[in-house]
C-alpha cells in the first residue's frame, strides 16, 4: 500500500503573499523563502491538477523537452531539483536508462505527494535546498529544474551549486516561464495569468496564500532569457542555449560543465 501524504500546519498570515508584497518585486521580499515554502505546501494536493488544466496540458510536453535536452546516458546519475510532486523525476526514470534519479525539493508537502506517486525503484526523494545542495562535488551527470529557479532566493547561488555537483561534461537543463516577445501573445498571456488563472486555480487549490497571484508577478519580475543565459555563464556553464516553446511562454535553457 503506498504511503499517504502527511498533514502539515496551515500557513500563518505572514507567510502569505499580500497585495502590498506583490506591488513590489517578490524576488526582493526578505521573507521570500518562507512564503514560497508555505505557498507550495498549501497547494501541493491540487498542484498537478492545476498544472494540467492551466497549461492546457503543455506542462508535460515541456518536461519531455527537458528530458531530451538532458541527454541522459545509460548509467548516468540525474538530479531533478525543485522536483515538486515528481512529474519530471518520474519522466526521467521512466524514459531514460539513468542508473540513479534523485528528486530534491525544499517543501515537505510536495515531497509527500511525490513519494505517494513514486512508482519507480530508481527514484530517491530528498529534502534539499537548491542553494545548499546536500551532495558531493561532481556527483551527477545531469541536473534538471522545472519552474523552480524563479522561486529560489538567490538564483546565482543555486546555479553555482548546480555547477558544483555536476561532473565535467554534465548538463544542466532549466525550464522557466518568460515574457513572450509577441505583443499579441503577451497581451493574451497577461489577461490569462493575471485575471483568469488566479481565480480558477485559487478556487481549485483552495489557496489562501496568494500562490496564483504570485505566479504572474514572479515571472514578469524575473530574469528573462538574455539575463538567465548570462547568469548561467557566470556560474561556469558553457555551450548555453535557450529554446523558446509555446510562443515564448516557456523557455528551455541548457548548459554544460566544461572539462
């Protein structure tokens, strides 16, 4: 019988995203880490459903693109950071010949759901902070992170940690939302993410943390492709590419550790 997800206390008032918080950049909020953890903890149970509905199923296609970009070889060790409920982790285990697949996340409630979903013997889930990974230097051949780098307090520190735990020739693959270049697509995206999705997703998740108001604001104030590629280069990655998907709503970044 699979394990059941544990119950956790509800977020306190100071762990929620208020309108005042989101009037500024949420990335400069001193309580960002606590609020992000509480936010994902509160929506963990309905996270997969909201992903499927509000991406119109495209979230799975984006993850499949990330798996291809990771170029996993037989016997590789792969780390999926900010694994959430384990969708990408499971995909890596099921569709590659990796010898080891580790899913790491710093939100216990998300890991609870991932462990319930886990149907593959090669997967190990661990509680881990992207800015201080509990792994040895050069321990992995590939590292993926899907829609998580934006939620880290210090993305540069996280990228440095990714570089540290990857072996020479290791691949880092980052999926992240971006602001579309097309004015028409951008206008439609703003209408959808700022007005429609916060209402419908919030109702489905029974969310009181402001998670789906945080999402569009965190995207528009986060690193766009040129800045993200520059940050990856500063962390020591080479052969950096950025592949836009679904009219530029999502970008797949890829970098390689030299050596």
